């Protein structure tokens, strides 16, 4: 296993070249049912409409709801790339408003059991499309399952989404506590609030705890107001930003998207490519590698 990891690291280093900025952002939450996937899909659409090229990876192994919310029904996923049944461009589907989607990316969770050749094939597949995107949004699973934590720790930027419910706040903090040492920038979004005061109070509780006990500064991206159109859009299997662009929820996520692009955020000095992201994945799945 050690030799395998070492050889793969050398392969990655040989492919790593200076490239344009590629922001790989993982989205997670401490518990299910807080609107994580809805947020990921609509944020991806908004970033695309703001002029960015966006890839959305559905890495929620348990539920994989990106396709349901987006209204697409794909036949293939990353496992077909790993097995050389399909090329990566054949499993990237056209999503709403021109975003690209890799559905049900269960292959990411199988890395610990892949051979050296299969890992190299997967890395090469991602590197082949690294110039095609400005943003990669990874919709991870909820909670603190090992595979979720690995995906979060492998990303330089992480968005943690929560609601004002005490259990959601506690679980969101638990996620932050598990990944803050490995992640360069952690953002916070508060969903399903009645007003900005409730959002600020919720964000403050988490941010203050993170600063006091972890000595980490969170970046508060904003809030999303409670809005009935979200459930309507879900039933219609269409992202709410497309069907109800003038709704409160759409305007809130639009503000968050603009902040990610336009506002001066202290981003990590080393912008990740797919190769550096992949190397961190390998390091987390095979922790003995290189040690």
C-alpha cells in the first residue's frame, strides 16, 4: 500500500502544472434535511449565470439527490470511468442552465479498494477536464461519516450549511471540528430563517464557538429565508432558482454566489487543480502513504 501511494504521488507531481484558478468547494451539513443538496444545485446554477463554468459532483453516497432536484435521469457515473466502460466526458451530463453534472459519484468512496491502475485512470480522467471549469461544487453526504469527512478534508474550501435548530447547529459545529485543521477556508450558510437577525444569531453561535475552542475564523456567506417555493420546486423536480427566480430564496442564494465571486475573500494561496485535490484524497484514503 505504501509503494502504491508513493508511485501515485509521483505520477500526480509529473502532471501538476500551473493552470488557471480552479476552485473546488465541498458542501456539507451536520445533519440531513437542512437543504444541503438544494443549495448546492441552485448555487451551481447561479455561478453559471454569473459567467463561470461549473461542474457539480453528486457525492452524496446515501441519497444522491442532485439528479432528482435537477430533473435529470443519468445511466452512468464514475464507477463506469474507473472500469474503463466510459470516458469521463461521457458521464458528465448537461444540467439546468448549462451546468455540468457528474451524478452519483460513488466511485470516490471506492478509492481505498482500487488498484494503482484504477486510481491512475480516475486521476487522469479528472486532469483531462481541469481546464473546462472555474468552479467544482461537490455535494457531499450529511453527517460525519468517514467518507464524508475524507471528501471535506480533501477540499481547500468547504461550505457548511445549517438551520437555526439547536441539533443542526450542534451537528454543523461537529463537522467543522473534524475538518478545520485540513481545510483552508470554511464558510457558513444559515438556511430556513425567518429574518436576518435569526440568521446572524445562529451564525454567531457557531462562529464564536469555532473561534473560542478551535481558534478558527469562519467566513459567513449569508442566509436563505424560509420560502414555500422551495418545496414546490422540489415536487416539480426543477431547481427553485429556475422556476422562481424572483423568490426570496433565489435572491438569497444569488447574494451568496455573488459574494463567492466578487467580494474580497482571503482565499488559499495555492489554488487547487484536480491533481492536488486528488492527491489529498489519496492521502486521506491511504493515510500511511508517504509517511
